[in-house]
C-alpha cells in the first residue's frame, strides 16, 4: 500500500478488512454449497469457485499484512434464508458476487489517485468476481428451480 496520505491508508485498511471478511465468507459458503450440490458437475464447479474465492481472500490478507494491519478473525457465513435447493442457493451466491463486484469497482475508483496499488488489487478482484458471476449464471441455467435437494 505504497503512497497516499494517512486518511486514505486507514480507509484502505478498513476496505481491505471488510473485503477480506466478505470474501472469506463467500468462499466458505460456496464450499458448503458444493457439499450440498446434487450433481457432480455443480459440486465441482462450486468447489472451483470456492477455491478461487479463497485465493482472492489470501490476496486481501497479504495486502492487509503488507500494510501492517490487524488481521480479523472471520466467523462462518450467516445462513442465507429461503434457499431450499441448488437453484435457490446459486441465485443467492450470484447476488452476493454481484454486490461484491460492484463494491470492488467502487473501491478501485475511490483509491485510484491516492493508492494506485490498492486500486489495482480491487480492480483485479472486481474482474474476477465478474467472471465468477458468469460461472454462476451458467450453473443457474443448468439447475432445476423446482427440484428439492
């Protein structure tokens, strides 16, 4: 987190911390959804997404450590209401990823001038989240919204 003023640095640490927590929770939720998936294809795809999310969380963790910031303990993700089947869980996962991509884009723009390295990280993560959204849309298209697990 080179460059930038003190206020921007604290804002960046706060943003990195929140993104790390949310990313870690998404990774755990995706891994749990992979365990619940009724088909091998869905389970494998969700496991791949969980692994990718965990790698993103690791990059955020590395950025926090590089900034000498306190690393938070991350509680398990709260249960998502109303997801009785794979299709419902995938829709909720997609919404979480859309929100994440939007937030990461905002953060990339916010830090672009004062902390370009941090902005670049947020931009890269945003692009990856957009790719995750596409993968989730593909899974949703293959899932049966009426099937119960």
